[in-house]
C-alpha cells in the first residue's frame, strides 16, 4: 500500500495515531459518557467504527503480482501450522 521509500514515514504516522488514541481516547470517552450518557457514548463509538469501515470501501485494491490470486489466509496458513521458532511450538 505504501511505496518502499515511504515506509518510515508511514510507520511514524501509524505510531503517532496509536499513541494519540491511547492518550486521548479514554479521557474523551469519559467526557462523552458524562455529558450524554453511556448508551449514547457507546453508540458514538459504534458510529466511528462504521465510518472507518465505510472509508475503506473507497480504497483501491492492492494489486501485487507476486502474490497472485491467493488469499491472505491461505498465505498465512503454513506459518500457523508449523512454526519454526522453538518458543511457539506446541
């Protein structure tokens, strides 16, 4: 999704968003719940999640020719079935 030369900047933007959400999220939720009530605060949170999901509909699909037509789960299955690290072997 992000060109290789922009990976550092994309990682920084992602990390910044995560930190802001962690620092501001809980106090903001407390204020909203205090002002409008807990059910309305929960509905507002659900609305934000729906809006985020809807925003993904406008994103172009990733066209990586190296991956072919295989799905992400089928590409990840070998790593889940036979881990190579001794710390996570059953």
